[in-house]
C-alpha cells in the first residue's frame, strides 16, 4: 500500500459520485471532503463540521455507498473525521463510522410481517438521537416530558396508559414519544418496541389485507411490549384500519402493554374516529406540548450549535429566537442553514450573516400590517389612547397593550428589535425582549388575555391575506 492510496481511492470515488449528483451538489458537498487515510477496506475522510456530516448522512448515503463499494469492494466502509470548532479555531477530529445503517421504517416496500416469524429491528424503528437528554425542557413541554419519563420507567403498568401527546406541527411530539421508546430499550433491552407513523400503519394494513395476511399483521404488533403510533389524526375516516387498531389497542391494554399516541389535536377533536376508540384514548393521560417560548428557543439554539461545535453570539441567538416564530422544526432548519453558510463561506456567525440567511429562508411579509396599524388596532382592542403606547407611562393598563403591540410588531413586520423599540418612545431592544416574554407568560396564565391576543392575530393575518 502506497502513501497516497487514500487519495487515489477517494479520487476514484469522486469520479463515480460526479455522475450521480448535480454539479452544484458535487461542488458544495463533495469537493470540501479531504481523504485522510485508508486501512484495509476502511477509508477515512475529513468533513468541515458535524452539520456537514449530518447532511451527507441524510441526503447522500446511497451515493457514497455505491462509490466506496465500487472502488474498494462490497465489504468497504467509510469513516468520517468531523472537525469540531472549539471556539478558538483549534480542531479536534471525531471519528464516526456511518456506512451500514438500518433501513428506515418508512422505506418503500417495508413489510415487517412478511414472514411468519416477524423480526423486530428496534434500531430501524426508533431514531437514536431522540432521547430525553436531547429533548430541551421548557414551560411549553415540562409536564409532557415528566409524564413521559414516568411511562418510560414503568411502561404498561401505570395509569398513564395510553399516553397521548398532542400539539401543533414541529413542537417535538415525535421526539418525546421516541425518547420514551429509546429509554425503555436502554433500561430493558429485551423489551420490544414498535414505532410507526399512522400513514405507514394504514398502508401496511392495506397491503396485508390485499395479501390475506391480516392475522400476521395483527400478530406482529401484538408481539410488542409497547407501540408508538405517530400522528393518529391521519387515521381519520379509515374505517378498516381503525377497526384493526381498535383490536390491537384492546389486546395490548389488557396485557398491560404500553400504548403511546401522538396527534395534532386532543382526542375530543378527532373527526371520523369511532367514539369507542376515542373513549379509550382518554383512559390514560393526555398531555399537550405548546409552541416553544423564548427561553426554550434560546436553549434549543445553544444546544444545537454546541453539538455542532460552533459558537454563537448572544445577540444572534436572541435574534433567531425572536425571528423564527413558526415551530421548532423551522428553527432547526434555520440553524442548519446558518451553520452551513458559516462553514462554506468561512465567515464568523454574526448578526449580518444571520440576517442574510433568514432573508433567504423566511418569506418576507409584504402586507399592510404596519407599526402604526398594529398600534392603533391594539389600542382600540384594549380601549386606550394610542399615543400613550409611545410614552413613558408605566400604568399596567398601558404597559400591557404596549407590550402586545411590540409582540405583534415582531411577528408581522421585518423590523429589528432596536427599531421596534424606537417606535415605542425610544426603548432599547432588551425592553422589547422583555415585552415579548411578558406577553407569552401572560397568555399561559390568563385564558381571556390569550383569547384576545389570538383574536388580534386572526385580524392581522386576515389583513395580510385578504
């Protein structure tokens, strides 16, 4: 073996990869990779960041597998050395072996009950990164997380069975549900856990019915010690699928096996699902996960970038937490893009870069919802003089509508926190941050206040999209 064998092997891999991806992807994701060494049939390459590695993992594994096995043979493996930026620009490689991963549960043609003796592949059903440790706790999810840990410690034998989680898109329902499954397996490896999306469950049932294998389908799930059914609302109106799930539910519950369900709405709001099944969903405990508050978003941002080995200034983290007001999934996408831009452009993460990234990701709102309109509308709703919102008045009846106005300016305009503050009597950005936090806290504590804010939200949105 010569000194440059690793370079030659990687060069040959690149020639194969070049034919399988477009020019832009090749330039962005493969040219920056540096071959380090080759040991037998294991080729080690260096990538610029942990995010870079994760992107390759998610999008280009088939391409990499094809290339590495063509060049080095069917038993070949690829190993990454990930550069972690510790903040002072020193680098420490982390080796991660990644080629032979189990097939995802949602892969086309997956049929767990195709054989009479079903084989449980726990790794193929649960995402190992979804753990309680990586689930950031905040006021928005604290109770749900606490109940989830109780279920994980004693699955099937507590009164929390079934355990139903509900909440909007991207708030962490799937993460928490799978964290329960991963924790059960960690403490009791002999237990069999099945995680399945409701759409996948329905498709599996339809295929089983077509092949006259309904009994095998049902027996497969009844072998489990716990089942996690994700997005149960997707079963609405699917009568036959709901009937088989009802049977599975009953038998598992009678056998003290744990049932975990996620939904985008509480059980009472599910439509076209038999009442007998809805009533069973309410046998155990239901917990809602709300949209993340400011502090939780900040914690998620700092945890994410720390795991990627990147430092992020406080003002950038606050800017992102305030600017991305949709859901945590969108927040992660923005963070990934920010880290990627910083890595590829070799730029320091600062406010200028963050603004550039968000400008390209978040659709700019072209509306008639101006600061003046927000101030006038909120003042009218709270029955106060609009001019008082811009003055130094500290009476509660003025402070609250002023804070609400700042809250909506952040949501429906493109102004920075500093500029928002300028429109309210020259206040600084920290006052605006405090206002946003105060509104979120009051919405949690006061139902009437929350309803008023939600009514105003609908009013502003209808003006945006007449």
